[in-house]
C-alpha cells in the first residue's frame, strides 16, 4: 500500500499502468480488505478450543473471556463494514466456531442477506458451511427472513441429492444432517419437508446398496438394541440363520455400503422427533 501511494503510476498485475485515481482506490480497497479479513481469521482461530484448555484449571474461563472480547470487537467491525463480514464467511472458518460467532456477535444477522449466494457456491465445503450457518441463525433469529433462507437450504439439499455422485454423497450429507435438527427446532413448519428429504435420502442409500450388489433387505430383519445392524458390527449365527430363513437366495447376511450415512439419517430423524416434535417445553 505504501508503494502504491508513493508511486501512483505503478503497474498492476496485468502489466498495464494505473492511470487514474479510481483504479488506485479500487486496488487499495482490495488490499485493505485482504489484510482485515486475514486479521479476522487470526482472531477466530484464537477462539478455537484446544485439548489442553480442559486439562488446565481455569483455562476454559480464560477462553470464554477471550471469545467475549473477540466477538465484541468483530461485532463493531461487521457493523462498520458489512462487506468484510461477507468476505470472511465466503472465505470460511471452522464450523465448530459457528455457535460461538452466532451467539456472541449480535450483527451476525446480516449474514442472512448473502447466504443464498454463499450456498450457491460450487465448492461442497462452502455449501455445508452455509447450511450450518443457516441452522444456527435460525435458532438465534427465528424471523420470517430466516424461515425463507432455511427453506431455500432444504430445497438446495434436495436438488443436490439428485446430482451428486454416489461416492461424494456421504462426505457431503453426513456433516450437514445435524443442521436439519436445528432448523426443525426453530421452524416446526419445515418438519414435513425435512422428513420428506430424510426419507428420500434413506431410499437413495438403500438403492445404492442394491446397485453395489448388496441386499438392503436384511436391514428389516436384523435388529439389535432397537436400532439397525450395520456393516462392521458382529452378527450372531442366530441372526444369520433367521435372515437366511426369510431370504433363501442369500448365502450370507450383507449390509448396505452407505451404512454410516444411513445410520446418521436415522439418528437425525430420531433427534427431530425428540427435540422438535415431542418436546415438552413449548415456550
């Protein structure tokens, strides 16, 4: 920046000379925004909880104080420059910090303005980050605008279910499923759409198991402790014999390939029932 001010006719990255004040001011603003966003990212990293924080007495209190000071500062920064808030969230930061930033920075509601653009980015990690951000904002700010953005997120997830390749499906949907529970807690009218999406995702997992040459049927006959049996768990000989008696064409009991995603779908559905539908506390 000093070089730019001392030599106003310096060449830009393309080799052309900066001949007017508008180009110089635009480049200056870009440099300042880059520096400020880097500073914000460093501050956000300081809010991360480390393993030694719980090991040392009093360290968690110090971490809470650090988070409080940083969130107070970031609130002032985002109010002064909303474009910086947009830049920071498009760059992304660890998703475990989202509950800290949403609850600790009152100005985070401005993210509702650019989340539709963020969730439309082609990078899957940015889309998952946007869905998580929507869910925390929905819990913190149960507003009509949040409802519209949450409904948009559900529609995009349903669309991606039909276009993502099978090998990318578990990596994308598994970290995004807990966000659906928070969305349903904030907006019960979206429970029907969410459950419909979960049922569709579960069917896709079972269909993928069939395409991979595995049978999804033993899922319906092998249970243990009120939950389904999944690949990697031990199956007793009695369970195998019971499955073979009902399905004579199968030489052995086989499990679906997307087992972790399928199990996460069931856990998500159970959490929605417990926290959004059957909850005792109404107000």
